[in-house]
């Protein structure tokens, strides 16, 4: 099958992507002391600069937003400078790079929190299971429900994260509204049991995401801001009873904002900790919501070169973000163009560690 559509340029808001093969945001847990990106991170992203657009890994906008060891932040001067080395390296290689703005909410532990307090969420609903801390795996804690007076501070954290990303030289930002993290904890009725103006109805549950998007767009023009959603996500024990109705409302509210793009995770990449997770009862996310989204639409989750090209040809997506295959094939666009064999990835090196499984994969 031809993959010619993958190599057409694409206008994504204020930037022009040279191809439609994007690097998905991938947590790799390799930031240095102080959650500062270092030279190894700059090398990793520079190696993948041939992507039409890099969406850099989820990055906590405030210290309280951390939920895993060695994930980068964008809230200190040192982190801004560390990310500046990354963006300089990508730009020198001819690439474009956005930063994904993140707050994990309840997907955290008191050991990550300043003052060792409980993590926060929409409601005091605990995740079933265990998480990885610096001391090893441990049970999740029951989070503290955010008070109404604290929510303006959450929004301001994202605003300042966008300001800092701009200072670090990024070309734009993506707000992480997916995968069971804080913004999705407010969206989904399984995790949002509030009875105030931030819970109950879909309008109320959407409020934190919409206000966050407005704040980020006010900080940086909307055409340099994207958003990632997972309509049928089951990651981090976070689901909704009516995802179509919820996300139709959310996307309908976002559509007039003039965002750079909408990034949708397909059901087969719902994220249960298994790479083969599949929601067979759910239709395509991009196919479902394409008709109500007027701008660039990025799809992600389990694509091959052929299926990505077919989705673009059919108009259900304008670009496709690749994760695992971009980890082990830093020159993925060149391999797709030539129909070359792909280097297998090693799951054991996905999270944490040093260069092995990070910057040592070969190019053609």
C-alpha cells in the first residue's frame, strides 16, 4: 500500500509540519535531579526531529502535579533552561516541538508531594492498584478533593506552565486532558462526584478543562495550543458512563477557540498498562468526532504506516502520532518512506534508566 499521504505537509495552527508522522508524548522517566531535562533528553529529541511535529513528554506544571519518578517539570528556572537545551537541539535539526502540560492529580503519592501531603483530585476516589514511587511499588492513597477556592490556582498552574514553555523555546503546547490525569478526573463521572459548580452535569464537569484551555490560549495564541483527549480511555481507573455525550460537548466547546489541533487517543490504546489493550465495544475516536472538529485532528494508538495513511486518505485524521515505534526507530519517517524494516522495541527500557533503550537505537 502507498503511504504517500504521510509525507504531505500539514498546517497545524501556526506551524507547518513537513510530514504527518508525529512523535506522540511519551513518559520515559529520564529527567535529571530536580526533574530537570539534561543533555541525554536533548539527544533523544534531536534524534527524532524528522517527525512532522514532536509532542514532548507529559511535563508537570507545578510540583504537586508529579506522579512518577524522574518526570520533567516546567515550573522552575532550572527546568526552563533544561528544556531550552532540548528545543535548541530540535530546532537545529530542523524540527518542531510542542510541550505537553500535565498535572496527574490523584495518580500520585504523598512521597511526591511537597510537605508529603495527600495528592488531590476532583473527589476523594481512590485508584485500585499500585504505583511506582522512588522507594518502589506501593498502594495508591485516597486523594483529597480540591476545594473550590483552589481551582483557580490549578488553572493558573497551567497558564504559568505555558508561559514557561514559551520561555523555553517551544513552538507550542498541548494540554493533557487524557489518560485519567487531573483534567480527565474532573471530566469523568466515575471520578467526579462533586455537587458544586465543578461537578454533576457535563457542563460543570467540563468547566476545569475549558477554563484551563482559555487561560493557556490567553497566555499563548490559540493557534499554538493543542489538547489531548481519550474519549474511551480506561487508563488509571478513570472512565465515564457516557463518553460520546461528554466528549461531543467538550469538543463542541473547544471547536470555536481556534486551537492548533485536537489529539485523540483511539480506544485500542485505552491504556491499561498493557500495550494490547483494546476496547472492542468502542468505535474510532477520530471517526466519531471528526464531524464536529473543524481544525487539524491528530489520531494516536496502534497505527501502522498503512493504517495511518488510510486514515489520512479517508479524512478521519489529518496526522497520526506514533509512540512505541518512534522509540525504537528514531528515523521513523525515513523508514516509512523506504518501506524499511522497523527495529523492535524493548519494553523493559521504556521507563527509567539511562541511554540503553533511549538514545542507542540505530538509524538506517
